C-alpha cells in the first residue's frame, strides 16, 4: 500500500491542525486503530480481486468540529500541506493530483444543513458546520466515509462495508483512467477555486452567515437516492433507449499533458455504461464520420432515418470543430429541433425530445441556453440541467434516473392511471345518488376530458410500441391501471344514465350511448385483461356523442 498517503486532522486547543502527514505524527491509539482498519479493508479487497492499489490520499479526522472551520476549505493551506497543487505547477509537468478519501466522524448525507446540525449536535461543535462541508464528498476527487452512524459508537461492520464500497468506486475510476484525463483535471482545478471562494464577505447585517453562493452535493447521498429510483424503475419493468451525442463517446478521453506516457483512458460511452450498470437502459452512440459532417448533422440523420425512437438523448456541450462551422455546441441540436418540422416528428412517446446534458461544464451549458433566450421546457423539448458522468458519477446516476422517473410520472398523469385518479376523486355524494343535474353534467365533462387525454397518449404510445422500448414496456406496465379504470368507470354508468332525464332532447339517444358503454365495460370485466385498443376508442366515441348532446 505504498501508493497510499495518510494525513491527519489533529486537535490544537481552539482549532484543529489540518493535513498533518503521517510521518510527522505523534501516534495515538485512535489514529492507529482507524488506520489499521483501512489497511485491513484494502488488503481484503485486494485478495478478493476487487481492489488494485493506486495513488490515493487518506485523511483521518475525528475532531468533531473540523469541518466547521474555514481552514478546512482553504486552497492555500491544501497546497501548503501537499494535498493539492496549483495550476501553475501543471505547466511544469509536476501535476499528478490524487483523489482524497476523507474519514470523518459525522455523516454528510443529511438533506439540509439544519438536519446535519441536529444529527451531530451530540458532538458539541464549536462552530456551525460550514456550508461547504459536502465538498469533501462531491466528486471522484473527494469522497467521504463517516466513522459513526448516529452516536459516537463505532459500528465496525458498517464502517468497513461503506469504506469498501467507496474504495472500489475510486479504484474503478482509476482503472478507467479518469484521474489521468484532461476533463477531470480541469474539473478539479475549477472545483478547488469554487470551494475556496464559495462564501460571501461578512459585512455588518449581511448574508455571509446564512447564505452560500454555491452548494456542493454529497456523492454518497446521491448514490443512495439513485439506488431507490433504480429499484422503482426495475420493479415497474420499464425499458429505455438512449442516444449519446458526444464527440468522445467512442474515443478515449484526452489525457492531460503530464500523463501522456501513462496507460490510455476509457471511452466516454463505455464509462457511462459502466457507471449506470443497469439492464433497463439500452445505449446507442452517434458515430462520427470522416466526410466533414458535424456530429449534429449525423445525429439528425440518426434521429430521422431510422425506425427507432429514442426515449432520451444524452447530449454533450462542446462537440468539437469542423472546418466549415468552427466550434459545435450541443445547443445546435435544439435549434434544429425548433426549426425543422420533419425532425419534430421523431420526438419521444410523450411528444417531446427529452434531453439530458452530460457535459463536464453543466453551468456553461445552462448559461448558453439562457443567452439564447430559451428555457429548459418548451413545446419541442424537456431539457434537464444534466450532470457530469466523469467527475460526479453518482450525481449523474441520480439525475438521469430522476428524469426517467419524471417521464414515467408524466405518462401516468395522462394515461390510465390519470383516469383512475380522476374517477377516485369524484365527490363522495355521488355514491348516494344526490347529484343535481348541473353537477352531474360537470362531472361528465371532466371524465370525458380526462378520458380523451388518456386516449390521445395511449394511442401515441401504441403507435410507437414497435419503435420505443419505453412505449412498449409502459403499455405493459399500465395493464393493471387499465383494468382498474374500466371497473371504476362502470360504477358511474348509472349516473351517466341520469343525464337522459335532464332538460335535454334526444333522451333516447343518450340512453343508447350509455348502455353501449356499459356493455363494453361489462365485456372487459369478464375478460379480465387489458382493454383492446378498438374498445377503448369505441368508448371514447360514445362519450363524444353524449357530451355533444348535453352541451346543446
């Protein structure tokens, strides 16, 4: 384990002494014990073939208030103590940053700073937690494992399990060459400056104590949340086809100058596949060509000339250069979608292009969009803020799975589940038969509108069933809701029949239409299967006829 460097945060009366190298320590029992557990865990993982030693820095800190002091976020101090180096050294070829694994007392996975303070109040922190504390678990460069779960009682099994999980993730990043890539070095350098400056100067009665201009995210918390959504999507049995539009999707990541002699990096498409590691996503890549076409031109051909529909597009921000157009940015695709009607026909099953940016520069993507006067949501697209799969893989997993879940939820609102919700919300007094004619008419109009919306979405999904994995799997998932909606609808047939006795002509025609709907629903109830498309359309026709009459 000679490639691993250990550092310590040591108590020094009123404030901690940060980043003391292992060789300078007057050892104490706690430090030796924790270091021993870490080394034992590494050796076990090596023996099991799950971990390959690589350059890594480990900080052991069990001064409960260390994360509260500004020194913990001082770039100058990190450089002075040898954990990080400034960009000026990069030009000298002496820039080989290592990931840092921070071992601390308290968890960093609380949803809010107030919850964090509450959870660790037993530690009697001298300062409040610095708003930047999640920086130490915010990327592949900085990960964090807590010694304690709730109180200051060490659960060795829990600690070792989480430690092993994070070590394996870091080792995978190393094996894929991420720590040698230019984009990872750029990200680290920028994040260090962001950490150093993510605070306001404290003016009298100002906001410095309560507001921070930038919040970091905990990768461990993002992983926990991503895993929950992953399980939900797997239980639903849904499938998604994604298209990657990225000039490095099928190319090795560019290595930093000082790493040119080191082994190659992985391709970005392969990295994304490994990070996601799920069976319900089918990834396809836009292949670059040597004919001078930009990757956006090629992507447009892929989207319009094939019989498949992509449920979601992973879009990079900077897509290289061409001799004719110069720099190409991902926003060019949005312009094409907006301008070209033939491209709009190939939107996903929810009738929009669902686009997820995968840039290392997400803020640049968003500000560029704003400068164009565009929003994340339009009649043509639904655009996520996106996430960086290289430097923040767990945040990427969470944001992507969350976007997929939103897609499912939006489909549920306008399909059979939405109809079920509408029918269940009908006023309880309907059960007693006390509706006045006006109320009865209003409810019939509401149910008709909900049914019409459901039918339009269902028909589009059915039309794309052979072209979209999401459409196909969602229709299958909806079978239960289809049956439930038809059963609930049947319960309201007697109330629809009462429409025939209102101040309307054509009473006999309303009765006939209502009886026809009732017979359709009775037939479906006996079949115990999802309603055939023809029957669903036929019921809609009868609703149209009734509403046409009662609106006269």
